[in-house]
């Protein structure tokens, strides 16, 4: 069962890895780069509604693995429509492309919580402990994400020829999937594969997720929310989940355009880092894969209070190192920012999912997973990312710039990036201090089942 769930996460996150970190550069090339923040805030907009509702539906019908397959299949169809539009419209129309993306996310984002709910239920059904088993399963999601990133970073299709390149020099370099709509085709194909695999998973018995008599309890959505926030420990935790939710989307939305913009400077134009931003970013996911194995151990040793604080500190360090790094003598700072991502992501997101699985009432575990998505990727990411986009746009703007190696021009996000990154670093650090001040519980997660 652990092997089957590992493959599920490999495919699940491969869908996202095909486009998420390179999407910003594609939007810039399509002429709507000034609205990157709105596309990454879209993750939050749809997370306000669909994950918690479908999580609640999964609790009611007790079949999260089937809902997972349906969501992936329909999301893949929309992603393929986005690819077709991108291929036929070099200059993207925001009023057409953005609604399509919202629809894709409305169908895809619930799969995050549904995959967790199905995995926890199937692990319990087969006698496994979630704290000790889940991290080694979830790590394959990171492997899938990295594999997809490496593929779109290097693969190109030009004049009927398929190949791989690590250089921006020549037509092939600028035709790599990380710069164009082909990344969306890769994501759509991965979505279809994930859907088919989800339908092949074993049926989840109601008792594996919650008792049959609880499933018949028709508690209103309002009462469910009140029940979750009614416990101070859970309520404070969810508020900080909201405050920290913006960090991940800032990273996903702006790191790749930031690294690529160094191609506009003569001293960095031919550097490996500036021409392979997606691959450099993949060091973050490799770090995530390594550090995920520390989550269960750290929770047992220090508890959620200190683990979450370390995650926020890591976000602050990541943003600070991006602000002072460059592909030349500051390359070690860019690499360092990628390496601390493993702690930043896992000690916030993975530890948070394990914690909420423990403290949520038995009949609300699927709803609780969706509610956490609502607070982090929903409210937090929506308003936080829009605000972050305004900060970036204050100091940076898209413009055509030449590449010293090939002479070709491409649209780059030029400007003084130091100020935005330092502002984001200060924000994460302040949230960490507030967390330590207001969250006093330090519950261990060793007994989560």
C-alpha cells in the first residue's frame, strides 16, 4: 500500500511541477507578466471554496479516492484547453486565459486535501501509523515535482524536432518548455495519468476514515467551522496557517522570473543559473525531499510549536538570501536559499497537515484538511500574494532584453529585486515571533493514526 500511495504522490505533484515554478516566465513572455500575482493568488481564490467543500463531501460519502480521480480528469481537460489557447495566441488575453486557469485550479486544488485524506484512510485501513509512514510516501510527490521541473526546463520542440538543451543560446534554447505553453501540455498529460491511477486505488472502507454512524451525522457547514475554531489551540493554529500561507506562493510566483532576469545583465547573461532557473529552483524540491524525513522525528522531539517556528525562520532566510544573491559571486546565496526551502515547506505544510489530522474531531478529518487549505492557500495566499505582487511591481517591470550569447531578445522581469525580497524576509520573521508569543501548546504527533 505504501508503494502504491508513493506512486500516487509522484503523479499528483508531477502535474504541478510541470508548470508551477516556470509559469511566471511563460506569463511574462505572453505579455501579461504584470499580473503574475493574480495567477498565484488564484490558487487562494479557489481554495477559499472548493477544497473544504469537497473534503466535506468526501467525509459524507467516504470515497475520497474516487473524487480524487474525477477532479484530476476534469482538471486535465481544462489544462489541455489552456495549452491549446497558449499555442494559438502568442500574446495572451488575460480575460480569456485567467478564467480558464481559475477553472483548472477549482478542480485541481481539492486533490491536495483529497489525496491526504485518502492516504491517511488507506494507511489506517492497512494498519500503518501515519506519522511514521506518511513522510516516506509524501517524499515521492517531491520526486515527481522535481522530475517534471527538470523535463520542462530542458525539453524543447521546434520545427518538428524534439530535444533537450541547457543553454539559452540559439532558437532551441528559447523554445524550451519552461518559456512557452508546452509546459501546460505536459501538465495536462500528467493529470490524465494521475486520474486513471486514482481510479485503480483500493476502495476506502468507511470505518477507515470515520465510523459509519458518524458519517450519517448531518452537521451544518457553519457548525463544522465553529467546532474547529471553538478550540483555542486549533483556532490559533489556523490563523497562523493563514498568515504563513503567502510565503509559498511568493516563492512559486517570483523566484523563477527573478533568476531569469539576470540574463539581462552582461556579466550574468551566459551563466548556467540564469538560463536554467527552473532547474536551479528544483534544488528547493530536492531539499524538500531530504528534509521531509525530518518532520516526524522533529515533531516527536520538539512538538509543533518549535517545528512551525523553525519553518517560518527558514522562509525568512530564504527570502533574505534571494535578496542579496546573484548568479556570479553570490551564487552560493541563491543555492543556499534553495536548500533552506526544505525546512520552510515541510515544517509548515507537512507538519501542519499531520498536526490538524491529530487534533480534528473524528468525523471532520477530511473537512479539517480542506479547512487548512482554505486558510493557507485560500485566504492567506489570495490577499498576501496580491499584496506581494504590488510590492514587486513597485520596483520591477517587464521589458525586452538581449542575451549576450545569442543576440536574441526575450521579455524579462527587470528591476531592483533586493527591496521586495527583504520585505518578504521581514514579514516571515515577524510572523515567527508572533507564533511563539501566541501559540503555547506543544502537542506531540506520535500517536496520529
